[in-house]
C-alpha cells in the first residue's frame, strides 16, 4: 500500500501538500481536545476535517503562487520523507499524534465510503472489466501467478489479517475509552473494511482492461500486453495528472471514484478535486499503517531483547535506533521492490502472522474449553498457511532466486524467516495440544 501511495503522490504537489497538512491538523486536534475544549475529541476532529477540506480546495490557488513547488517530489524523496515521518510518529506518544490523526482518519473513511456507496447506486456505472480474464490461470501483469494461491493471499489480507491482530494487541487498547467498546470497534471496523473492499472492486471494474492495466502495470510490462487505452488520456487531462504507470491501485481508485462522483456533482470541472480528495483519503488511510507497523516492530524487538519501557537512557536509545532501523528497512523494500513482489510478499507475511494469532487462539480454546472447539480457529490455519507457504515457494523459486539481485535475496530471507517462524510456532503448539489431549483422556 505504501508503494501505491508513493506512486499516486509522485510529482503531484496538490495531493502531497494536502496529505502533509494532516500532520499539523492532527496536532491541532490534540491541542484542541486537551486545552481549548478539553475532552471534545470528536468536536476537534470535525474542526480538523473542515480545515483539511478548506486547504484541499485552496491548494490549486496556492500552487499558482508557487508556494507548493516544494511539494513536487519524486519517488525517492517521498520514500525518504515518509520514512522520517513514520519514525517520528512512532516515537511520539500515541495520544499526541496517532490518536488525533486516527479520529480524523475515521471521520473521512466513514464519510467517503458512505458517499461512494451512494454514488455507485445513483450512477449505476457499467462494469467494463470482464468477469474472467485471460490472466486468471496464467498470471497477470500486476501480480504474476495463478488465482491459487495469490488471489487468496491478497484477498485474505483484509479477511483474516495478522497485521490487524498485532495492531489490536499493541496499539488499539491505548485508543479505546472502555474495554466494553472493543467489540463494537472490532466488528465495526471489520464490516467497514469489508465494504471498502467491495467498493474498491466495483470501482476497479468500471475501467476497461486497457485503461486499468495502463495505470496499474509498469509501462514496460504494459507494452507487452497488446492492449490499447480507451479513455486514459481524457482521464489524465481531467484530473490534471498523467495516470499511466501509477501502480499500486491508489491512482486507479482515485480516477474511478472521480469519474463516478463528477458525473453526479460538478461535471468535468470538479473531476480534479474529486480525484485529489480520494488520493488524500487513501493517504490518510495508508500513512497510519506505515507508522503503526514501525511502532509495533520496535515493540517486538525491544521485548525480544529484554528492554522494558522504563523511560531510561537505554530505553530511549533503543527506541530511536530500532525505530530508524525498522523504518528504513521497509523504505529499502519500497525503493528496491516492485508491486508484483511487494504485494504478494506483504500478503504472505501477513497471512503467516494471522496464522500465528489463530494458533494462539486455538491454544487458549483447547486449554479452557473442550478441545474439539479448537477446530473452529485451527482449520483456517491449514487453509491460509498452505496458500502462503505455497505462494512463498513459488515467488522464491520462480522470481527471486533467478534474478540474483541483492533486493531479491533480502526479500527471500524475509519470506524464509516468516515461514520458519510459523513452522516453529506450529510445532511447539502441536506438542502442547497433544499433551493437553492426553491429559484430558485420563
């Protein structure tokens, strides 16, 4: 997702400026709810949302004066700056930046999805993408490989996600007011994310294959497909940005949403505003993922090294060093990777982490309930781990090792590490389950 955001923000000063403003706006929300109107976080988020929309609308006028020239950045500059931002954001206390920004993000997510659902029903767009394409079994231009296992790896990132389980255990408890809110937040977030997935799929399907792959495949790959763009040039002119080769799904989502929304409100003149607003929405959606992940990775390494959160010099030193190490590790992957490798690799590691979470849940059930109930959480482990390990082996043997590059070897090492970690956890848990089963028979 970070690659998609980088691709959408590249040489797009309008969206880059608007996404950047969410940081000072989030700090304002913190100050508003702490000193101006104490405890009124929702009220502060509404004020912050109004400021964001105002700045988004003003951005073209500011660009005419040359004030946004500094936000016209290339991919390398964006990766570096986002890595620095994520490092700072993951060190700053949760209630100062992360929580206010998530209040702002939550409002925008709910509002945008509600608008898009209503717009899809109102516009009733024609789906240009065929139900089944020639890439279903031979692999496509975005992610190589057949539907099994790669479709399952990518789709289940939202259905059963290791990242989400880690986020819930490490960060979410600090952001809910009461323990009784957890179920509402968890199930509400799950349902909303499911709606987002369906909306994104519908929006992607409104493109003709020639346009969709022109945006989401690299120009080199697209040139080998024998496809021709249908309305890509007109779309690029309407949104004010060259859309071709902006891989990762963020730009195509923004363009398809802008096409539908502008047909209902504002016409062609408003299309650029709708496009940039959707990009900002995706930026607010993706940026927390990057600094949440950086923060959680630091937590795990500190715990593994036996460094408690004591706020002494050793803890602060480890926090700064490990945070920078984590941030620039994923920045390196973004810099050297391609969408066809990064997406499946993220999905594989994500699913293996989810399987570890399900193994923990299975252990709890077997220990405290009838062992047969453990099958409820264990059968997904068999499905998702088989898909993930199969996909990892295909990626390693067919793509990574044959390329013989340093980034490919790094990515291979990451996949092998996660597979080894999963197998070790499963073996250890299986021995304990067997002992519990034997004890229950006595």
